[in-house]
C-alpha cells in the first residue's frame, strides 16, 4: 500500500476572492481520507458511482494518490496507476464544484505526475475537459482503445457522452487505418 505511506506535501495558495486567501493543501497520502466524501466528489463530477468502500479499494490499489484539502475539508481527488518504470495513467481527477477553475486540479495533476518521474503519463478524461488538459501540456492520442465486452453496461453512457468514437471510425490521415484486418495482414515495422 505504497500510497498510504507517502508523507511529502505540495502546497499552493489559491486566491479565492480579492480579499481572502485560503491555503489549499495537496496531500499524497490516503491516511485519514473520508471515503464517503471521495465517493461524493466523484459522483457529483459524473465520474463514478462506486460506493465509498469500493472507492477506498480503488484508491488504495493505485500506485499514487492526491487529495486536495481546504483546511480539513476534502475538496478534490485523483489517482495514478503505474509500473514505476515506464508507464503511468491518471484517473479520477475531480473537484468539488465551487473550487473548479482555480488551478487546484492542476496541482492535483502535478502531484500525481511527481510520483511517477520518468514515466510516460496518459490521462483518461471526460470529453468536456479535453481543452483544459491540452492547456496543461497533454496531447490527444488517436490510438487509445477501450475493450467492450458482452454485457458492458458502461458503453451506452460512454457513447452518449462522447467518450467513444463510432465503431470502425477512421481518421483517414494515415495509411495504416485503411488496411483491413485479417490474421494474415502484417504491417512491416520498418514502415511504422
């Protein structure tokens, strides 16, 4: 449970109004986390409907975590999966609505990236936040895929909310997408 023993913190002052400043802390430990609040934040952001107990399992099984606090109030969450050497993936970035647009999400992302130095980092996000992540330095991938098994209940939601491209969609800007699949088809690696 690596994410439970990390103790360093990143701190950032966020200007809330012209006259008031609050100190928002980004903690990279799950110790003392209110899992009901984690589930509530993710549910309100439309990212997950898992129970508090399942959220606890999800976050504790992740390679790293980041939680944003305004004083003792949990206001934002995020997690990263990683092999610790080469690859990492960021998931579940969510903030309480009243704190959005104040660079706190950026601080959560930075805290997660700092936990996976040297790794290629990918991000799974909602279509409505693509421009924000591009502003942070992320670039869209054209080849990411999602497995859709029989009885997959999330497919309809993902189609309705713009997560999935239509089946068999092609971008038509490279020759490889136009090669029909068959077990005999081999793309020479010297052409990649």
